[in-house]
C-alpha cells in the first residue's frame, strides 16, 4: 500500500531483514507510478516474491542482467521519444553548423588535418540522416536530460531482445503478467535496425530482390562471435534480417575490412555484392570503401562522420551555437529543456546560472554541482563527478582538463530514484541511465543501465551496474506475453 514498510524476512538469510525494508517511500511510489500503474504494481509484487529477489546470470548475455523489467506507459514513452529524437537531431547538426561558424576551430576540435577533410566528411552523402545511434539520458524531476549521444553502431544494448526472451520465461514474471489486464510489448533494436537498412536501401537494389549486409569487425579470430552471447546475437541478426526482408532475400556476413574488395565503386565479399556495411571496426573506413559510399555504391552505418558526432565537445558547441544565434527557437527550447549546461574546459569566462564567472573559479567553488568528462572517452571512462571526488582529486583533474583542452564540464543532474533487484538476494534504490536507440528518424527501443545509488559515481557496467529492458504497456483485454518487433 502507499508508503508502506516491508517487514517480511527472506528465507534462508538467518532472519536478516529484506533489503526492501525501509526503502519504500512516497517519492519512490510516485516515481514508479509516473512510469505506469503496471510498473508500480510489479514493484510491490517483486518485493514480496522470493524468486524475483534472487539474482541470475544468463549464459547468452554479455553484460550482467537486471531481473526486473521496467514497465513504461504510453505517456512516459512518448515523452522519452520526443526529447530523445529532438536531442539526436540537434546534435547530429552540430559539426556542420559549427564548421560554418568557425572553420579553423572546427578542424582543430575534430582533430582533422585540413578544412578540405572536413568538407569531404560533411558533403553529401555523409550518412548523417541514416545514422544508427543511442543516447544516454537521466530521468530527473524536470524531465529527461541528455548527458551524451553515441553515433555509432558499435555501442552496447543490442542484446536487449535476448534478455527480454529470458525474462518472459521466468515463472514468477509470467505469473504476474497473467493476472494483469494490460498487454506489454518489447521493441527489439536488432529487428528495427534491419528494417531501417531495408528502408534506406536504394530502389534499384530492392528491385533486384537481394540485400546483402556485412558486419565489419576488427578481428574474426578473437571477437565475441565465438562466445555464447556472440552466437546468440548472430542468430538474432539472421532472424531479424529474414523478418525484415518483405519479399527480399537478405543475407548477413561477418567479416573484416581486409576481406572486402572494391570494384567499380561497388563492394564485394568474394563474389557477393555487399549493399550495406555495419561498421563495428573502430579503426576507420578504408579509402576505397569510402569512395564507393560517396558515389552511392554501398551504404555505411555509421562511417567516418561518426567520431565527429560522438565527441562530447558537441554538447558544449551546441551552447556556443545558441549564443551565436545560430539555433532556431525550437532548437533553443530543446537545448534548455533537455541538455544540462555544458562548456568546453578552457581558460576564460563563462555564463553559469545567470552570472559571468571565470571557469577556473567556477570549477574550484562549484565542485559538487559539476561533472568533468574527456571528450573522446566512452564506456563511462574519464567521467568524474565532483560530488564523488575529493577537493584534491578535483583540483588535479581541473588542471589536467584545462591543460589538455579536450574536456567538457557539465552541470550534474539528480536522478529520479527507482527500485530494482540488487545483490545476490534483495533490492535497492538505483540510478538509471536510459539508452534510446535511433535509426535515422525511427525509434529503435531502449536499453537501461542501472546501478545502486549507494555506490555513487558513474553508472557503468564495469562497476556494479546491470542492464535492463523496458516493456511498453498497452491497454488490452488480457495479457498475451511480451510481443516483440
């Protein structure tokens, strides 16, 4: 019931109180009710169900899995889609607009050798309209806030469909869903991605009835395809390709760039004509393949533009574009609503909360309100929260950031608390990162990363975070399981 305390003891724990005791509050209840009434009912059920308080590891998953799904209603999902697509579209426009504002600084920011290189990357086709990408958002009391966006296909979260399938088979979860009036659906990023590839393909390719897709990896001898998770994800990709075909014969090839050859501005794997490349090799696109892409001979997801778009400097440059009156009114509203205040770490004066202040002074006096991030880092590396750093650590990081010039400082935002399964047996309040996928302009599902709030620091799978799914709540006359698509 609202605000109730949990006092049941867990079996086999020697009388130790369940971890849910003393956690439940009006704030937590409201947070889950804002997601959906079904999510609130599930939390109450899960906290009293021993089988849902025991952690599990699934052999077919790479990352530690979160046992409790998040049930999101139509209103909350619509909000997430609205803000994440707006954030995605704003950020994907930043490099080109900033280059027009200050070509020399843009070339230096993106570590290119010349303006002609920048112009080549930006000239159409450049892939910016068809990108596969995933954002990182925090749900706050003021709405979803975008802390970064990853414009690359080589990003975590694709295995969400595998986790959804495992969770559907849990008797305790199946029993709960069987008693509910609502139905739930799961949006599979892999399936949506293959539909996107099909929809992006040229009409003359589709007219021939064949669409061949190559996933290009760094190494086939040592990559994760040989593991159980790799095999399962490969199977998923093949099934998704077949389902997306709609009368088209779709094949999937896993290879290295050295296995591909370019002939007459087309790309081949042996004698197989490759129509689309999913670039998981982070070392870059070979010139001959890039030339074929530029001349329309092959699609690339996401290609050489991806490193420019993924740089965290774009979070700061968007604010510079706003200051130069180069954003539309709608874009300025998105910037203020969705993005935390962010600046490049450079000597000089910045505006912060209505005052002009030297950045060095701001870093020194407002440590607990700020986050430092290296612009080219990923996977939660080189992210430092001032409130979790000592004064000495923060001072050293600030000096390093000022000296290197490739860092951003961002205003910290507070997480809405959510309750999830935790440790070997129990549950706890978590900080949650929401990761919505986009393929071009199409929503592709969301993966969650959650970490116990008591641990503080960045939410990272290399620490104590787990990876979870959202199930979309749909009114119905009775459950039919978690539909996928």
